C-alpha cells in the first residue's frame, strides 16, 4: 500500500548527498558531520519530514531555491524555510489555497490525502537569505548564490568541497521566462555568466534526476545570447499570461529533439526578450 512516505524516491548520490524525488521534481538533502540542509520542499504532499528524518536526525536547515508551488509548499512541515527576500511574497502567494488547489493534478498524492488540511497550510516562517550567506554543515559548506531570471529571488547553493552547484530552476534545458515574476532575458544571461565563473563540475537541477555537467552552461548561453523570438514556436499563453509566449530552441533543433545532447530551450514572453 502506498504510504505518505512512499510517494518519495530517495537516491544517495554519494555518502551524505541525497536526491528526494516526487512527480518529476527533486529536492536535495546534504548531510554534514553536525548539520544537514534540505534544498526545497516540493509540493507538500505526503510526509517529507519523515523521509528526511529516516536519513538523518541532525539539526536541519531548510532552504527554498525560489518561491514556486512545486518547490516551497512543504515548508510548513519544517516550520518554515530560508528564502531570498525578493521571492518571499511569491512564496506566500504560491502557498495560498488558490495555487495549492490549481496544482493538485501536477503531483502524486497518497491515498489518505487531506485536501482541506493541505489547502490551509501556509509557508511557515520565511527567513531571509542572500548572496554570500554560508551554511556550515561540518565538512561541507553551502554558499548562497543569487541566480535571478526564472524568478527575481532564485538562488543556488555552491558546494566547493563537492564541486557542485545546486541551481533549482534557475538554469536548465527548458527554462521558463514568461511568468510575471520572471526577469528579462538579459538578467538570465548575466546569471549564466555568473555561474560559469564558479569552480564546479556538475549542477543539480530540480527537474533532472542526474547531475548535469557544467559544460551544459555553454548550450544554455548559446541559446540565450542568440535567441530569435520570431523563429520560436508560438504556444498558448499559460497561467493567464497576456503577452505572446514562444518556445525558442537552440539553433537547428526542435522542441521534439529534447533527447539531443545539445538541446536547450527557453519558454519566453515577448516582453521578457529585451537583452
């Protein structure tokens, strides 16, 4: 029988580094010698806290990569989370009953799911965190890197000891830059260049199960710096967005070429194209 805990899949990448997955979104648990840190809390279905506590009983930091519903709606189980101030209001909005109800079809829920209780949950206590702040877990440190673009307050966590960069949704093969909270293309390009200057070998992205090599940044940059909005594929504007929205893909590739090693796409509104 499916339980609240079993809706989550746990994978240990190496000692102390865990990926916790549910419905195509991944959260990351990093365990040091005296503290642990959970990066994102997902949709908030099931008992994520029990999953985390089955792995470690160390004092826990909880950090949101950004304020979207699929990344921050499990905060309440932990009492709240650290988040960039620019995404605090977004997080509160996405933890409200309207957004929670709208996203019910997006994730796997346990059979004893309590809808009324879920809709009544808020984000918990939101504590500010920003560029340069560091979490010392004991033998492992995680430094906050501000990575605006997908949202104004998107952040990553750079782990120099493991040469890893946890990026949430800030950069990936199919980044969204069409929602009102997204920044303009020029901001995303600056974020990619900023990430490229960091000494790491792999990225951990929220919607990719495996670590992604740093070299993929150059695919993302190639697309972003040469983006041709007029050549993009027009798609129905989702989530009530009024501006024209297109999917723009890297030169010579189509959206159906997602398995191609050089694939990259940006879903972007016309108003966000300014470079």
